[in-house]
């Protein structure tokens, strides 16, 4: 059953093992908390976002914080945008500041933000 749910991830993983994914770039859709996102796969980077990280404790904290008041999120070490996707799936109208020193991750997150028309700074 898990394979059926995450078949896109497993197909990308198979392509990565066969050393084929690094030559491909495409977008796939993924639903996170009832919101649909476009997940770019760029030369093998980004397919980990096809499996949403199950962190119920973090979801509860984000929901609680945004129910109390609006504010901003400062994310140091954005990586591939996992936290960005989690926050955007819960609350779209949030000011998000993300910092990422790795140029590959930075370029990927820019593509992720543009693909989903997310408002970030």
C-alpha cells in the first residue's frame, strides 16, 4: 500500500539508482495537508519532497503558532524546502525568510517557490 501512495518517489528513486535521473528535469504534483504543490525534479534534485515528512509535533506547533497570531518564519538552512512546503501547506499567508548557503539547494528552492507562486522573501 505504501508503494502505491508514494509511487512517484519510488520511480524517481529507481531512476536515480540507474543513474538516469541526473539527466532529467520535470515537475510532479504532490498533495500536502490537502494542498497541492508542484515539486520540481531538476537533474535528480528534489524528489525527496515527494514523500511528505510526517512530523505531527511540528504540524501542531505551526498550527498553534499561526492560530495565536500572524508573524514571520525565519528558516536557517532551507535545504530543499521541506519546512517551506510544510508551512505553506498549513498557512499560505505567512512571511517566510529562508537562508541557504548551498548554491544547488538555493537554486532548487527558487524553482520550488516559482513553480508554486509562493510569496517569500
